[in-house]
C-alpha cells in the first residue's frame, strides 16, 4: 500500500467484507432463534439484541418481522398461542407480544404446578384400587 488513499480503500473493503459476514450471521441467528430452555424474558431479550445489532449495522429488522421470528421460535406448547397471534386482523406490537407471552408463560407454569400436585393423588387412587 503506497498511499493513504490505498490504505483507506483497503480498510474499507476489509471492513465491508467483515460487516457483510456479520450481518449474514446475525440474520441467520434471528431466523434460527429458538426459545429452548430460556425464560420468556431472556428469549425476547435475545431476539431484541440481535435486531439491535442488525440496526446498528444499518440493517434494521421490521417490527412485524421480529414478531414473526419470535413466534416461529416458540416451542410446541405455544402452538395455540402462536396460531391466535398469526390470525389476528391487526398487527401486534413487540411490547404487546412481550406482555402476552409473559402471561402465557405464567399460565403454563401455573398449569404445570396444578398437574404436578394432582399426580401424587392420582397415583394413590390407582394404588388403592389395585
């Protein structure tokens, strides 16, 4: 590199290549995002962080698209919830989705506790009948 212009050109090309690969990596992370064992708060925070990083790289994610990515990454226990969100006539905001998913998560945890508390009683009934 013989001149400052060549140095800047080289740096710009190097950064652009790195930036493009980072953008592709972030988009892939968003498309492949799964809730898994994360809490709902952590899951939504992770999606928002990826979207923020894309926005910082001048590739903002549309809010409707982010909502769809989040819904797509929910486990099968959320299938009915996901369907109800997808068939809504009006678009849902990210904040509304966050609140609804937190309520849904709380309801599911409450149902799990109720089922767990019924299981010992059901086992006793089965034992006593046989």
